[in-house]
C-alpha cells in the first residue's frame, strides 16, 4: 500500500518532535548536570558523583529516616540528627562542597564573606522554586523575587514598624496570660505542680497572637487554619522525601489529594475572614490584613495587591508568624529546664524590671538577660536550619565563578555551631556570649543568621522576639520548670525545627 506524501510528512514531523523531546530530556538529565559538575570540579570544588534523576535525594531521605529513628541525649550535637548529609559532606569534603538535588548541583557554603555576598546580592541569588507544592502552604513575600518582592515588601513593611509592634504588646499579653492561667489551674488541680507537654500549648498561643495582631480575629475563628496548615506541613515534608520520583507531585496519591483538599479549605476560611473585613469597612491600618486590603485599592495603578495576592500573604503570615515563635519558645523552655542557673537569672531580671506589672515595649527592651538567652537559643536551635538560593546566570562569588543552573545552600545550623567561628564551646549553651550584642559575639562576621540576613532579612523578627519576651516573662514569674522524666530529646525538621515527641516539662507554681 502506498504511503501518501502528506502521511510521510506527518511521520517525519512526529519523528522530529520526538527527537527534540529526547534531546531535551538527555540534556536535562545528563548533559547539563555533567557540564555543571565539570565546571565546579575545575574550580577545586568536590562533591558527590551525580546519579541521574535522583541525585542525592534518595540518600538524604534514607539518612534522615535513620537519624530520626532514635532520640539523642540532651548534651549531644543535634546536627547529625537534623542535617546528616551536609554534616557528613562537611567532614569529608571541607567547608565548601556540592551535592545534588535531582539534576541540580547544590553548592553548600559556610564562609561568612561568601554568605554575606549571597544575602546582599538579592537579584543574583533568588529564591529557588524547585518544589511547586510549597506554594500550597506559603507563597507571598517569602517566595517572590525581583520587582514583585520589592513591591510586596514595601506594602507590608509598615505593619512591622516598631511603632506598630509597640501597639501589639497588649495583645501579646492577653494571649500569653490566658495560657499562663490555664497552666495555673492545671497545677492547682495537682497540688502545686503538674506535667505538661508545652509544645501544643505554645503552638496555640502563637496562633492566637498572630490572629489577634495580624488579622483582628480571635483564635477560635482561625484555629482550623492552623490545624490544616500543620497537617499540610507534615504531608509536604513526606512529599519532599519522595520528590526524587519524577512527576511524583502529579500522582493521584491519597496524600497528594489531601494536600489539595486542605488548600481549598484554607482558602475558603481565609476568604471568609477577608470578606467579613471588606463588608465591615473597618479602619484599614489597624493590622496586617488592613494594610494589605488598603493596598488593594491601588491595584488599578499597579501599586497594590490583588485579592489573590492578599490571600497568599495571609497564608504566609498565618504559617510563618506562628511557626517561628512557637519553635523559639519551646526550645527556650527546654534549655532553661536543663540550665536552671540561667532560668533563675532570667526570673530575677523579670521580677526586678516588671514585678507584677503588665509589660510594655520599654520594659521588655530592658530584659537583657532574657534577650541573651533568646539569641543563644536561636543560635543552637534556629527555626530554619538551612536556606537556599538559585543562580540563573553566571555569577562571581569571591574566587568562584558559579554557572547558571546551580543552587547555593547556607546551612544555618552548621554555621552557628562552627567551632572556628564561635570557639571550642560552640556546641554549649552560653548566653553570656551575647552580653555585648550580636556584633561582638560574631566578631562582625555573618555567622548568626536565624532570621536570614541582608535586604531579605525576616520582616517579622522584631515581632517574634517581642512576643517571645512577653511570653517568657509571664511564664517565669509564675512558674519554675524542669524536664519531665518522660521528656525525649528528638529535634527534627518540619519546615522548622520541632520537638518530634513533644516537650514534656514539670511546671511548679511559685
């Protein structure tokens, strides 16, 4: 049977399309990674050999599973449990090395000068967008780059000026007082002391605070959002460990379907809160949501945010505003349970500065010992243990020339426990190292970065620190606390650094 000219042409066209796709696939999975690997090796960098598709993702997942299978002692270094692969590479390859995120080489840096350059050059080192599923839990400011990031930062900044935060202290006090009163009732029921897993209480506390201060709604109205986001964070963490399977996020698995369902529920709840605010026509500048909605009126001129963008920023601040502070508070109380001398010093300071008065911003800023303690906890147990950036075009970094297509990893936990940067006691809890401030403690190096650094430093750091000081002050003047015999030390990462088995403490009324 003769084949027509048009059929032959169609077959040729199909063959050419297939060849083009095959070429793109081979380039993506082999040629480009090997080219980048050779570029890095020629500059003296060493790392793991490239494994097609998966890179080091399967190995990293396996090492994390092994590390999380058993708890550690309170005095043990937490880095083998939290960042096992980067720590192993650091020991075998030195201060700078590369690993593989699928077909993408990731260069880990620990040199303060290089870190400073990465944080300062925000247009050369942008946020990576390797895992689109992350957008389900938090998009907005933290994930934007370039002009869009600059616009959103400019709009949101006023909500976190010190004058605004100053007016939030009464809301901090109200939320914290309610938790302290609940603990007092629990202790009274048991005589004068009780065992409490403080972790869920602190999660609820910080959720309540962010609801009151950022959105003007109480915790009861927003509690479903927090529960849903916590579930979503767990599911996303599990998905990351399977991301080496090509196209995994598109599979109709039970967890993937549940993640999309959660996203719909969160959006519906937030839509309700935003809708009520718009209908009520409340004063626009009272809180973060008011500022975001006020900006919406300038959207037609290109100056404001759309309602969809407002929604994304709300999701981000519901999550980030609650996560960072709850994590800081839980590790602070755990470490003060272990170091009773510092707990006593902090309590004495709180009683001298505050007594039984309500805290305000001036009195909170006088809590020097409490501040030293919080900084030291952030150094040893940073909420985010690692940050990453993407390089899209050839970029100079000190003596290195980074080709476009690589990522850069900044392992905060390893940097903040580096004995060369912090001394031989880097792994020990010594708040006195911050008695003269961060600059003296770091010797003016970029080696303390729990909130990031440079132009993209966390916009909410003052909010988190003032909230933490308020909570700690109220707790210290009502309770002494120590570790329960049932406490199990097991830090692990679910976006931020959580206690895997909770935080069981014995609270004693004073």
